[in-house]
C-alpha cells in the first residue's frame, strides 16, 4: 500500500495535536518525533504562529503531528488568530498530546488547558518534557500533581532536546490511532511549502539574535524564489518585517553585520534541509502595527 487514500487491514493513521503553553517544547518535540526539523524553535515564547505538520510513516502506521501555537490569552489580532487555530485543531484530531515542562510545577495556564481537555472526548496523552533538567524527586512531584489533575495514565517523561523517551512516546501515540488510510505519500515529513519553511528559518535566526519585544515584532515573507545559473542555485528574496523604526537598525546591526549573520545561518539550514544551494537576499522593512493589520496577517498566511 503506497498510494494516498489507500488503506490496508491493520494499518493505523491519524492526527495528533501538540497542546501546551508557549515555550514548553512542542516544536522541539515534533522535530524529535519526526526526526527532522519541520518547525522552528526558540527560547522565547510564542515562536510558532502557523500550524506546522510533521509526518511519521512506518509499515504499520502514519502519525500526523500538528504543531500549533502555545495556548495563551489573545492580546491582538495575531494572537487571536493563533488561538482560533489552536481551538479549531483541537476539534479535528484523533489524539491530543498535552505537553508540560518537567522543571516547573503545573500552573494556572496548564490547569486552563486541562479543563479545556476535560470538555473534549478526544483521548489525551501527556508528555512531561525537559526531563534532562530535573532529577527523580521533582519528576515524581509532577506526576503526583498530574494525577490530582486527572492524568493518571499515559504520562510520558521525555526530553525532546536529548531524545530521551521519544521512541516510546512515538510508539504509544501510534497505538492510539484508529485504523485508517495513508494521508500523505510515504517519505513526506511535512506539508509545509519550501517558501514558508525558508521564511520560518529566517525568522528563527532573527529571533535568535534579537531580544525583548523584537522577536514578537518580527515577520518574514519570501517575495521571490527562482532558480538561477541554469538551476544550480535558487535565488530567494525575502523581507523581514519589524513594527517600529527603532527596530530596523537592531536587525541590520553595525555595518549590516547582524542581517548578514541571519542570512548565512538561515541559508546553511535551508541547504541542509532542502538539499539545494540558495542565495538569500534579505531586506528589513518597517510595517507599523502589522500584528493588528488583517490584510498583512492574510498575506503572511496567519
Ligand atoms: N533542556 C531542554 N530544553 C528543551 C527541551 N525541549 C525544548 N527545549 C527548549 O525549550 C525552548 C522552547 O522550545 P520550543 O520547541 O520552541 O517550544 P514551543 O512549545 O514550541 O514554544 P511556542 O512555539 O512558543 O509555543 C527552546 O529553547 C528549546 O530548546 C528539552 O527536552 N530539554
Ligand atoms: Mg513552537
């Protein structure tokens, strides 16, 4: 069985949403489960804005993982749309993977999510992530708190960063899937178009080199992507949007040093992931209050 839509007896397939507060490691975990970078990550909250699909296919199952924004209180049109996407995703999946950080006691944000999950009929597995940061004692405390929150079974201690517990979680998730068809061709790891992946890799690097409010003010759009030099090279022109005039020089850096670094790191990653040679032509543009501008959000696919 190789064709999309085909099914065979015993083959399981389905969709899993990764749900949790911002910064708990959802995207890192999707990448670990897929064993390829499909979604960008950062140490600043609210990194994921789109819904990113990661696909794992074996002879026995196809696991479609949906990486989504972290659950948070909406503050502007951007975050409103992000939360609407989270809500919509929850109603569409076969399993929810609820992720909490092992190095913190569950807080109000986690309880809010737990209450929302209690209203759904969808099966839930729990991942206590970042176990590399804690010892056995705190881990047992977290398990105890989770038991009191109603999650006694299906709690997995993992480290998305180091890979601990990831294979066991992958198997466990696959066992919760219903019998079903192949949704994506074998070999597919994500449905994200190359253009969007490149924009995200640029945004990841821009987030990495900036701080405070700047990461939240960033958006990246690929304006042009075309083969050059008889197909040897792919030329990409992309714009990094910021919200304030004062943020532009921060992105550029002294003598353009910072934008150069963003470009070369993003290019290196894009080449490793996509197997083509790229030329990245980056610009920085100010677009005031774009997070509240619906036409701009539409253009960014948000
Ligand atoms: N030590 C440790 N750090 C981790 C682990 N998993 C993720 N992280 C770090 O946690 C931070 C957040 O990771 P992300 O995967 O971007 O988190 P997220 O939940 O997708 O965040 P949002 O997209 O903002 O909701 C990054 O700095 C990761 O490197 C882990 O298992 N151990
Ligand atoms: Mg994320």
